[in-house]
């Protein structure tokens, strides 16, 4: 019993040790946008992709604001120890922009580029 309890304790310590996650939001068609997270703009100049690093909040309210005034909103979750990617696409039925979940990968497998925000 002590072995199992010790194993579970180490497992939770391992999960907590990550403590932070990353979020990437991008759009393929090159339209620039401003990302607003919990009411705070994350980029000064509108861009077509943005990467937020070291996010330690589990639930985020994000809003995408395009240069032409169109916006999209969604509540997303940040997972500790993972990089979660979201893509902005047009909804097929309403033709309005929507934020879709794209993929989730462990932080130790994610790539970091010099020019990412």
C-alpha cells in the first residue's frame, strides 16, 4: 500500500512541476488580428499568429479582433505542461470567424522560433 501511495504522490508532483502551459493562436489566410485575453490585449501590432508562453491560468476568455472590426470570442482552457494550438477559421454555416481547437502537444515537444511573440 505504501508503494502505491508513494507512486501516486510522485505522479502528482511530476504533473505539478510543469506548472505552466503555452497557447498558440493562428490564421492561415494572413488576416491580421489582435488577441485579447481576459480583457487585456496581448499584441500591440495586429498579426496573423501569436504565441502566449508560461500561462498559469486554467480558464481564459479570449477575443479575436480583426482590423475590419469583426470579432470572435471563446472561452478556452490552458493545460499545464502542454502547448495548445487554436486556429481561426470561418464557420461554414454562418461565415463568421470561429476559434477552433487544432492540437495539443507536451511542452518538451513544442518548437520555439525567434520571431514568435
